[in-house]
C-alpha cells in the first residue's frame, strides 16, 4: 500500500497521506514518498496547484514515535538517526515552501506536532470545522522545535509561544483567528471547497504565480529597504514576461486573458 496517493483534477494535483491506522504519522517511508511526489509535481508543467490531504480520522499526528524510539538502543543513542530524520523532514517542509506552485493543506481531524508544521508550511490551508491543531511536544519532554520554525512564521510570537509552551489543542476557528489557516468549512464541504480554491488559483498565470510565490517568502526574511529593492526588481522582471503583456492587454481590452501553458 502506497504511503502517498495521488489524484488529478485538471491542473490540480492532490497528494493524500495514506497511513490512516497511524494517524498519518510522518515515518521515513512516508516522507520519502511525499518528497518524491512533490519533486515530481514541481517538474510537471501541467500541475498548477497542489493539495495536501489525508486518509483516515486524522490529517497528521506528527512524527512516528514508535519508529523513532527503538533508536535509543543504537550505540550513539540514536544521534545519527535522529539527525538524519530531522534533516529529511526539514527538506520536505522547505520543498513545499520553495515549490513553484501554490500548495494548499486540506485539514480534518488533528494536525499535531510535525502535522501542524506541515499545515504551517503550506501556502494556504482550508480546515473542517472539527479540525484541531497543537504543538504538544512539551507534554512528552520533546519541545516542538522544528514545528516552531513554520508555526512562528505564520502566527504572532505570543500565539506561537502559547501553543509551544502549553501543548494545548486549538480548534479551527481559533486557528483561523491567529492566522494558521485561511478558511473553516463544514466537514462535508471540505474537499469541494478546497478544490474550488485550487482551481481559482490554477486559472491564473503560471509564470506570475511562480515568480510571486518565490518573492513572497524571500522578502519576508529581509529588512524593509532590501525587501522593496528586491520586490522592485521582481516586478520589473515580471513586467517583461509575456503573461504580463497578455494580462494587461486583456484588462485594457476588456477580454479574458490567454495565459501561457
């Protein structure tokens, strides 16, 4: 059974986590399959938007602790294994951010620890009303340091610290209030509403979306002056693209634009 299932709906690719019995915990195998699927999506010109969804009662319960704990018996107490595992997860999360296509999390059930990190790493997130989020590592003596990276880049510092220090679950409505997710919808409409949003974005210029997504994350790490200098250069480069010429011409001519494939 594959750890990642794929489905296409036009230009939208859905990648579905498929370890339902393990609450889609991020095992080494699942992360490897996930990485391969994202890499393939990044190189496929027919994919415009990626949705990350999940099978079973949960979106993702974080790392697979049952897979991790036996390595305490390694000669180095598991240091090499844990280092490799964390780097594998970090690469996966950064691939989502750097993918030249928007990535939308479609969340139901729980998204905890690295599962919450996965939601925070996506460009957008749509959640069912029953979805819950937490970074509960502090409850088991393992502070959620890597989920903290993505979480703190989505929500205000004190909101992130409260989640990290208490480990408490928050509901979908609260997650939306603090900026962790974009939309809350009834469970029965989750897939439909996420796909609707994906197709809305997929209808835009592929070139401008790719340029804009990369620029968005790069400027966030800059000071104000550097960010404006960088964004100005990006706008200039974007203006020279054929899609910008087509889009502006269509707007002035009051017609629908015809984007590059």
